[in-house]
C-alpha cells in the first residue's frame, strides 16, 4: 500500500512540472570548473579569506566577489 502511495506521489510531482519553466531554467555554468574545492577547504588560509570576504566585507578575490553576488541572489529569491 505504501509503495502505491509513493508511486502516485512521484507521478503527481512529475505530471505537475511546468515543462516550459524547466526549459527556461539557467543551464550549468562551467566558469568555475577549474576551481579545486577540496584544495580550498583543506587550506585554512583560503577558507579564512573567503569567510572574511563573505561575512565581513574584507578584500575579495574575483571568485569571492562572484560567490558573494550569487549568494545575495539566492537569498533574495
């Protein structure tokens, strides 16, 4: 019985999707494919610099500025 309810919920979600809205969604942005996220998080200095940039408005790298703008966009949605 639970499986049937689950399947019906999944079907309702799929049918309820707005196809045109999905086509107009922003596509994957490959600008930051070169960024080594694991290396960034393993470096205390880099993490500190990004936090200072995002939280306290200190000096930002170009990537930090772009991230700050993107976070502000996400918050305002």
